[in-house]
C-alpha cells in the first residue's frame, strides 16, 4: 500500500536516523528541505505524513498552515528542540497532530504512524458497507473512505480530528471526557494535555459550523457530546 512520509529538515544526519528507524517498520521516507519543496511533494497522494524537524521559521504556525492549505488531511508531526513549543497552542491549533521534544521518544512516533497507516488501510480497502457509515443529524462519516460530509458537503479534517469526531459519532449524545477522547484518538501512552483536546474539538466545531448549526456541546468540567 502507498504510504509515504516526508521529513522536512536541514539536518541530513537526523533524516538518515529517521529513515533507518522508520524503514524497520516498513515506512518509505523522503527528505525535503524547504517549505515550497514540501508543498510540491504533497501533490503526490501517497504522501500521508510530514515530519518537521529543526529550528527553521518554516516550522511555525504559518508554515503548518501552508501545508494544511495544500493538503487539509495531511498529518504533521513536529520534532522540537525547545520544550516551550510543546506548550504553545499555536502549533496544535494550526495543524500539528503530534509534537515531540528532546529526548525524542521513537515509540510514540512509531505508534502515531502505525495508527495513521491503519486508517489508510481501511480507506484503501474501498469497503462501503453500511457498517462503516456513522450518521447523526445531517452529519455522515464513512470510515472506509475516511470522508466526512455535512448536508452533502465535504468537511475537511485532519486524521486526528477524524478520530475524535468518530468517537463522538460512535456514542451520540453521550458525554465523552477529555481522557476518553485522548485514549480514542492518540497513540497509547501519548502525553497529551486536556487543552490539546479542547483545541482540536474547537477546530472540528469550526469546520462543522461552516455548513450548519453547532453540533458539539461543551459540558463544563466533564467533556463534549454531540447535540442536535
């Protein structure tokens, strides 16, 4: 199955290390050095993930936003030297699905990529059975094709946001805690802060409200639920 990963970095040694690490798990990796080169490479639909490493200004929110404009569904992992970046909501708000700081934990990165590859396999299967379709109000999600529609219109979501919404759709109107949503959408043992869930739920809510009334209810101190 086609599942390619881009590594955006000026550090060739780090690229070679990542290439070796990911090859063990069967992930093909290519090096890109500039934002323009990365955007051009995203024209290839087999590219599913961009790993960004280094201190380049291209790793800022503006750079992430450019990648999401080019491919809204692309998954982005940031490998940062500075601990503070992990706590900067802009990096998650503008498209980072995973943020790791030194010392990088390869187990978390591999788990994140395996989860994405599993989702891609479901999409590749092309199974369109009714069991793969979740519906609530005017919202429809097809897990086989990894597509979300509202009133017949596409809803662009990242892979992480897709998993969060899928969990809400699987338990319509039941309140889901942030901890439950973390377990459903992030790799096992991921170190995810509750406000990271709030940021991504906010982005899902914004995408859905472009096409109709708000469907997500915030239950103070408890979590989130779908509401019609």
